C-alpha cells in the first residue's frame, strides 16, 4: 500500500504590530468565516467568543509619554515539544490534536464534551467555551458558511487557522492532479482581510513562503516563549517595550535587557 | 479504552495505563463474581470454597 | 444480630428458587426481544424518496459512469446529488411511461422545484469528506463505500434514526453494528479502518494515525 | 408474609433478568451512542446547507470609500464578503464594517415592506401597506402640495449629492418645483469650499498618500476611517515599510497617533492656529516654494496676516505647544520632498471649520505640492451624468425661484451647496405653518448624526409628511409617515462614485446585486421614477426611463460594459488649479459653553469599530468594541487620571458620573486613560442608538445629544468639534 | 413504626422527628436539584464561570470532597493492609463518608461538563496522557469499590439480612474485603495524585505548574499525601459532629486517637513536603518562567499572600503539631480544632490549585479577574451536602454503622 502522506508543513503567522491598526477587521473576518455567534450583549469579554482577539497593550507611562499598541491574538497553535502543546495532551477525550502534517492544533466540536481542561491549560486564553446556545436572528443564519461546523452549546472552540480553507485548497489540488498547494492557495480569513497587510501566513519551514524570512526579523518575538509553549505565531515590533510585553521578566532581567 | 477504538495505540502509555485499569477492574469484577456465585451456592446449600461461619462481626 | 439459619430451609422449601429462576428467564427473554426487535423498529422511521429513480437505466445512457451525473466541480468539490438543471436536458418532457417519471416532470421539472432527495450516504455536518481525495487522489471506486446502488433499478426505502436524524446507512442495516461488506456501514471506524491500513496522513500526535482535521471540520 | 416474599423475589428476579437481557441487547449501547450524536446535531443549532460556491464582484456602498468587494455565495446565499483584488481603491483589503455587511443584508433591522405610520411620530409604530398604496399616498400628497403652490416646501435629504440616485431625487425636486435638495455634509464639502476659494475650481480633494514622504495630520484619523479606510490603511503600512514619518496633532492619542512617529497633543480646536504657526515659520525662514507662491494672488496679504498674528509666542497659549516643536515641525515639513498636510477630524464624517481647512491647505500650497505627486489633487467631477435639462412648468419655475430653506448659496452662505445643519432651526424658528411640508429622506439618518439630535427630532416631528427610503429601521425612519424601503446595498444595482476615496483621479464604481431582494422592497431609483410618473405631465416627462436599471445603463453609456465587468472605471480627467491665497476672513470655531461653569472640553472621537454614519453598527462590530468603551449598556468616556482626581469627584476606573454640557446631560462611566490630554473628555461616536435592533439599540448614549451645532462663519457648515462640559457625581 | 428496620439494641429518635429532619434537609436537596436541572436544561450559562474561570467552584468542590473523602481509602488501607484492627470501629463510617464524597464528586462532574450526554467519551475515547482521564477512570472505579464496601453494610439491615442470599453475599464480601480495600487504595493513590497532576502539568500556567519525576509533577504526590492526611481528619470531624447531633458517644476515644495520631504524622510530613515544594517553586520554577513569587499574590483584591499563610501555617503546621502531641490529641477542643483546621487546609489547597491557577494572569498585558459563583453553582454544591446528610441520617438510623454504639450506649 502506498503511504498517503502529504509533505510535512508548519503553518504559522507573522504579525507586524507596527502595521496593525487595531481596526478589528481580522476579528470580524474570522467571525464571519467561522460562523462565530454573537449575543445581544457582548461587553463581558470573559464570555465573548472571539477566536482572534485584538488586545491593547499600553506602555504604562503617563501623558504625554503614554503609548499603546494592538496585538491580535489568534490560537498560537503551539508546538510545545514535539507537538505536545499545553492543551493537546490534557484533553481527556482526544478532542484536540496536533498534526505534524500542518502543525495545526485541531479541535473537534462533536468530540468535545466540555470539561474545559484545555482552557485551563492555555495561557493565551485562545480557547472559548460555548456558554450559550448559538442563536442567529431569524434570517441571518443564511450567511452561515457550510465549510465550518456551527458549534453547539457546551463545548470548547478556538481558531483553526481556517483549516477548512486548507481542506478546500487540497481538494482543488487533487482535482488538478497535484498533491501540494501554493502559498496563496491557503490563507486564513484574517490574513486575507487585514487591510493593513499586517498578517502574513504560510509554512514557517518553507523557504519559499514569506513567513520563513519574516520570522527571522531581529524584532520578531513570540508570546510567552519562556513557558516552552513554542507557539507558531510570531510578532514583529520596532518598539522595545512592545517586545518586552510579550513575555514575563523578573525585575532585574527587565533592567538588564532595557539598558 | 478498548484496543478496537480509534484512539487506542499500542504504546507504553496505553499498556501501563490501561493495563493498570483493567487489572483493577478485573480484581473488582472477579471478586464480586466470586461473592455472588458463592452467595448463590451458599443459599442453595451447596458449600463451595470452604465452610463459612456467621461470626464475622 | 439474628441468625438467618432458621429462614434458610423455609425459603428453600417453598419453591421460591424455582420462581426466581422462572422470572429471571422471563425478564431476560422479554428484554432481549425488546432490545433486538422492538427497539430498532421504533428507532428508525421509514421514508420513501419523493420520486423513484432507476440508476441501472441511466448508467447505460451515459458515457462517464457515475461521474456523468455525480461530478466534480472545477474547484474540486463534489456536486453530490444532481440538481434539476442536470436532468432537464432529457426530462423537459415526460420520458417513458412510469408513474414516477410523470410525477418528476409534472411536479418538479415543470414547476422548477428541486427534488428533495433523501441522501442515504449523507455524513453529519462535522465531517469533511473529500470525494476528490478518495476518487482522484486515492483511486478508489464508488462501490467500496456506496455499494452497488448504481446497478439498482429502484431506490430503497430511506430509514432515518429518529434521535440523531442520521440515515440508517451510517450505522448499517445490522442493528448489532456488524458488517460484511465495506459499504455496509459508514461510521468513523469504517473510514479509519482504511485510513489506518493505508497510513493516510498518519501525523497525529495523539494517536499516530490520521489527524482529526483530515476528516473533520 | 410468605406470599409477599415470593412476589418480592419474583419481581426482583424479573428485574435482574430484564437488566441482564437489556445489557445483552443493543438498546442501552446504541441509545447512549445515539443520544450523544443527538447532542452533536441538536435541531436548534443551525446547520448551513452545502452547495456550489460562486463569487460576485461589486462595490461596497456602506461608506463613500468606494471599495471593491467580492461576495462569496453558496447556492443563492451570500456567505462572506471579501475585498476585491485589483480594485484601485482597496486592492483586496476590506474594512471591518464591509466585512460584516451580510448582517445588514440578512439582519433584523431590515424594513421588509412599505410601511405607514400608525403611532405618534418617532414612536416607531407602523403598519404594512402595499407598494401601490404607498406610492399613491406619497404621490397624492406631493400632488396636493404642488397644486396648492407649496412645491417649494418639499425638501429632500440625501446621504450624498453624487451618483444617479441622489441626482434623480434632485431632478424630481427640480421639475416638481423645489430648490431644497440637501445632502449630508462631510469634510469633502469643507474641502470643496477650500478648493473653490483657493483655486477657483469645483473639485473634490485627492491625496496622493502613496507617494507622500512626510505626513502632517491635523487630527485626521488616518487609520480610524478617514478618507477611504482600506486605502489609508494600506498607505499607512507602506509608510511603516518606508519609514515615512507621520506626525499626528490631536489632543487624544487615537490609533493614528499611536502608530504615528510623533504625537503632538495640541489643545483641542487649535489645529488651524498651529497650522498657521507652522506657516509663519516657513514664511519667516523662507522655507516655502517661492516659485509657486510669490506669484499667487493674495500671497502678500496672507504673508502679512500670518506674520502679524501667528508668531510662536503668540500661539503658544492657544495651542499649548512650545516654540521649538513648531519650529522643528516646520523644518521637517518644508524639508521633505513631498510633504502632505491633511485635516478633517477623525473619520471626516463632519465638515470642519473653514479656517482650519484653509490654513492646512495653505501649508500644502506653501510646500508647493498641489497637483503634484505625493501632494493634494484637485479632482474634477467625473461628469458622467449628463441627462437632458428637464423642462420646467410654471409651478416648477416658481418653486425653483423661491429661496432655499437652509440658506445655502445665499449671500450669507455663498459657498455651500446645502446646509443640512440649518434645516432644524429653520423649521423650529418658523412662525405658523411649517416651512417644510414634506420631506424625502434617502440614505441619511439626520435624527442620529446631526448635532443636538433632540432639536433635530423636534423639528422632524413638526414636518407634516416625512417619507423615508431607508432599508433599515433607523432613528429617522421612525419619524417617517411613509417608508418606501430601498433594497439593501447587496441587492441593488447602483453607481457608486468614489468621490471620498481621495484618489488623484475620479473613479466610478458599479455596485451590483449580489443576491435577489430578500423582502418586498424597491430600488429608490425605481421609486423616484414611479413617483415622477404618478405626478404626471412635465414631472413625468423628465423621467423618460422605464426603470432605474435602464436609466443607469443609458447614463453610463459606453462605460456600462466595462463597469459591468470590472465594477470600476478610472476617469482620466484632471483640472487646472491656479493658486490664490484667500484673505483669511474665517474664524476658528470655539467650544460652546462657559469655561468656569464647564471646566472640561468634551470631544467626540471616531473609532473604526463603531459605524457612526447612517449605517448603524452591525452585531459583529459591536462585539469588537472594547469593554473600556461599552460595558452592558454603559458608555465610557475617556479622561486623564489627572483631571479625574478633582476635589469633589475623585473618580476611579469605571466610576459612574453625570456628564453635563450646555446641551444636556447623561450618565456615563469613566475610563481613566493616560492617552488623553488633561482637561479633555473623549466620548465615542456611534453609540446610543434608539432604533434598529436589540444588538444596537439602547447601548450607551449618542454624543450628538450632548453637543450642539457650531455654525462656521465662513461656510455655514456645522463645524463643531466639541463642547464645554462638567462632571458631577451621581449615584447608581 | 419503622422499628422493625432499626438495628437491635440501639435507640433512635421518633419517626416524626426523623421525618422533620428529612423534610428540612430534603428541601435544601430539592433546591439543589432544581439548580442542577437548570444547568442541564439551560446549559452552563447558569453559572458565573467564564472563559477565564473554566474551572471554578465545582471543580474546587470536586477536588475538596475527594480529598476529604480520602478518609475511606486511607482508613481502609490502615485497617486491611497495615492491620490496625481497632479501626474497624470507624471504618464503616469512613466508607460511608467516602461513598457520599465520591458520589457527590461524580454528580458534580456530571453537572460541570458542558455536554453531559457525551460524558462517556472520557472513557471510550480516552486520551491516556490526560490527568483528567486518569481521574475519571480511577474515580469511577474507586466509586465502584466504595459501593462494594458500602453494600454489605446495607445488607446488614435487620430486614434485609433475613434474606439468606443477601446474608451470604454480605458475609462473602466481608471475607474478601481486604482485596477490595487494597484495590481501592491503589486506585485512590492514582486518582488523588492525578487530581494534583491536573494543575501540576499545566506548563502554560506557572502558578500551578510543578516539576516532578517521570510523568508525575510534585503536586501528584502532594495531593495523595494531603488526602491521606486530611481525609481521616474529616472522618473524625464528621464522627464528632454526628456524636454531637445524636447526643451519644459512637466511637471510643482510643480509636479516634489512633486515627488522629496517624493523620497527625501524615499531616506533619505533608506540610514539610509542601513547604519544600513551595520554596522550590518560588525560588526556581516560577522565576524560570519570568515570575517573582509575589507576582502571583499581588495586584488583586483577594488572592493575597495570606492565603499561603493560611494554608501552610495555620491549617498545616498548627494542626499537625496538635495531632502529633499526645496532649493535643487527648484534649477534645484541641483535637476538634486540629481536624477542622486540617479539613480547611486541604480545601484551601484545592481552592488555590484550582481557582488561583485560573485567576493569575499569564500574559503580561492580561488582568486579574475575580469570580463569584452564581446561586445555581452554590445550590448544586450544597446539593451533595444535603444528600450526604440524608444518607448519613438514613444509614445511621437503619444500618449498624457504629459497632461500638451498643456497648457505649446500653439501652435500659
């Protein structure tokens, strides 16, 4: 039997925080693409499903030296060590998984039974629980995307790097007799929508993909690298304080690095 | 939890974990089976597995 | 504490044991009948297709076998059950003399209504099944999963699980869940059986088998 | 006793046997499995239908930015809006509002049929009527007014003056006999007046942001939605790549200020003064383009005025900015190869003070970058609408010769084409019969967007007959007597001139229907044509088209085919723009209110996540609004902690407080922020809707209720940018 | 009226009084059941949990009752494996308390999960690397063991015992109880440990994360240890409360003191281990992730350093000292204080290892969020308490739970 493997890839993102305007288009693109529900009151951000959330970071200085920066946070698709991301190994029902083919952390909604252990495990708060039944006002369910399952109440969901787009791109490739896809054939909804072009998506291991070079930028950093989560989302910022805000440092460390 | 289930892998983790589990379950199951069968036998008056006394308290 | 020794003879003497065994057997048989015969009858509802369809007749008329009607779109997606537009070419007017043909033309073609076909092999929403990956990339034939429906002269009754809404073909006709042919069942285990054998994208960290997102969405 | 024991044992045995048999049957196991599968396919959780995917290209008309969109459809459902690749305005990008447009198309705020008012005005109680009834009623009303010689008392408010539908409305008014066609003014209008005064041309401004190498922004929300959102975002990213410096002058650190290389917090309202302060430096140090300016008409007068009044010492108090800063700013600006100064506060949805616009434009003039790469362009009207002049009957001629209600074009306001802000006071101050007997409203929501909305609503309540063409149940539609709902933007064919895109060449877009109309609605173009036909005679004769679609096709003529294919056409047209320095006759606009009584300045701010025009926020947009702006239904105002600690207040994060201005007061919560100048309170624009649906109504307060209009002495536009305010404690 | 059911030779309150007691506690139970149904029918939006507090009151209650129910396995272990024979006089009650605790834990878990009908996936589709899987398996199995241990007690009811089959069954189960107890101890060791592992393995949550050996973080062992130490204390506490309520002595002092002494030494050694663990975590583990230990305890109104003092000093060192000294054990108020503190201590530990793990912001730009349970959460947490009280009431009334009762309270 022929082993039907596709070439191993490691999909990841590089987000240029200098370009990110905090407009939130990525959030809405994500919600629209992935059938994310909404409630009449979404101001409690602790139960508001936003696979990709834009955080506002401030430098803590006072007027007029204050500064702020936006940071979009999708699921980091942590590789951990050898695919053992914080959430994958804790799921008791194997509802979340890490694939070496794509480097994507998957979440299967119909398998999840809602224990929320993965949410406790994720330091990025990238995982969201469906506290409520998803309800669309009458008629609005017409815009739902059939390529993404609508999630039911009582389960955990998160960013999938728009995996369905990979599935569809692969279908097209198979139809055309290919087994590989081009960089542009698989792009996440947020990447595609970002009006500032701040998000770049691709195979981190593929030298032909833009992210391969971008991640080597001296201003590139990842969130909470010290925890060993080995995330696949890189950020670029020319501002020292923003890069510092990406991880925790003891006071003396902070001083030494700033000087 | 059974080898025919998709999530089952024949690796050390499963052998140790599920081994321990099935070991414990077997003891519990066998123990209870023994008790039940013996109780039926005792009730029917067929003494199996040694003579018993009613002085356990 | 009273000693139960006194009661022992009494109980044995009045034939309670026999009664107990009789009633045990009664309970056993009754529940077995309920479980194996009554329950499946209650569980599945039976529905007839809106129009009967003769696959065997059509397959002789087309050039490219199943793909003539069940084709792939240019983006690689699978078209599934044909739309009315595909049928109109020939069925603008009534062909032949069957009652179903008359119904089809009068009630659907002439009124421009799509036929609400009941799909035997419909996978649940959580499944991403790529026909093109199996047929084009994997070189599989239709029969492996769908059986010999293409040779049938009429459509079988569609049975729907009242609880889950699934077509009975997913679980399989056999209520015990056992199968003899590859097309007898369409549960996840049936997909994984073949995927494991062929090692399809066996890249999961959790299982070393196919990762979840290969077939789920 | 024995029997009961036997019964007991028999029942027990039966149960045990039954349990054993059940366990050996598929029942419990399959039931368990099926119940879990039931939870995976709950009937109340929607399951989108699969189908064939197709894309329809169109132009987004949710704002005047004119972006190309590509809508993904599955079967006949529109499922996702994406940016159109290769479109000159947005090239594949898309903004947050555009992305969520399907929530408007399929949303609960849609008006589904023609409606007739049954409750009090503004109460929002309507009954369904047929299109025939609705059109007949409107036509009869208009006919009666016309026959009574009151044709000039009919007015029309349109969201824009450009495009075929506004022009059809205007044409209807003209042949009917009313000069009172008004459009909602934006910064484009203030810029148009500026270009008229300083170049003598009728043009829209174009900004060659892609080629500029130094950007001096006087409060323009470059990445807040100013100009054409996506285009500006792309430009901003290009600036970041090329390390092009942006200097943002603004009293609150907006997103633009945070992204800018330099943020200069100037006193609110002093932007024009500061611009002239920079001009002073350029003139003093000879840093201006002499070959362009010296020969320009009025230059000496301008130099004299500036030299006398705008020395840094003189303006330090007004602007709060040190001399050195102004000096270095002037040097950097003048030293750049293609510097660009822009203005228009926030998103530029409101016009600003003429003084400020002219001052900023003067900087561009001094830098010699008018109609040059990287500079400001005078973009002519694409003039594709060339209908035959309509023939006016006697009534129409008489009506057209009567003065406009808003005074636009009169001696007092010679430059403005329309002054919507003057309509409510004109109605309220009139003695006797209301000067507006009937009002048509299309693509505008003045009851929400105009300053001092309470007064606006009072005025609207006085108009005897209001007809709204709105697709959505907005605040103004609630004041209508008849609603003739337009198709939603993704359902209709319409030209979309990208006048606000700010490109250096005029661009026409074509918005195409993506889906068939979902409800019993009618294209406003068709409704207007139908009304005209019902009015008969010369009015009808001016509308010879069978339908709006026919009208549009005829209008676009040879452009029709290519527009239909590409959805856009770039018109290769330019206009000569000789420079002249207009004598500064305008004055800065100050915030209303007494400084002693009202120690703070309240300024509305624009956020890209809050649509604040006639389109209300979509549920997705509202979902992205941070909890430092809105929590439950409470709106948060930003205030510097230094101003929050005042004697009686001592406000903490989230404290509830009463915000009072000369126009009204409202309960708000405070968000302490170091990103705002002490003494300034910033309030978000776009909240506080009372109409629409539960996803929008009742959330926060509308800043326009607290802020009154400030008429600009130069143009007559409402140039308000803020108002004085005070905070007082409140118990919640 | 129900005298035929009451064990011979003991005195019980009147039926009327007992029914009033059942009615009052039953009302509380019904309130809990109502809240439980709300959670099942309407979903977990009935709670105040959120995406930051995915684990909250219920998981704490789960961990706490399992720790407190640890008296059953440890007393069983001492009685059947080590051979501390005196403990047979309290083992029945320890088993009953354990049974209540574990059945409550399972019930709470069934409410806590978002999709109760899919709960069996944890077994069927088990991921053996997850601590929760281990918890689920061992917990369920051990609950089975507890049922087996509790069953003979029920069968010893005066009327049931008259049925020969039940009599023999009960007798046979007693015969091999040591085997069950050993299995129970084995299972308990693992699930108590796995519960500790639940937060210990979270390498994304520096507050909970601990190094360890092999696949087990230190918390694995600390949890087992603390359950073994504090579980019996809880058994003593409930025994004392029962004695107070029934106004009679039920277990002889020497039995209590023996159990107290063993618990005392377990608690003392546990506390030393806990201090060492805390010290290593504070000085090595947390700093390696960029956290100074007080970062975990500051900038919030609730989770201050006091919680550490309460857990380790007041509820660890202090009760341990009381229990290991003979005078401490012999003094009734001191003993009572010690077992109360120990029970609180282990509950605080579980609270911290669940709630504070959730509360501590990990991303530097994230904030502390506080949580207060909704009434539905509180009611469903009280539900097991009411259920436990009822079960104890029934068991005490109709089953021979306390072998020494007759001797200590001779009926005139």
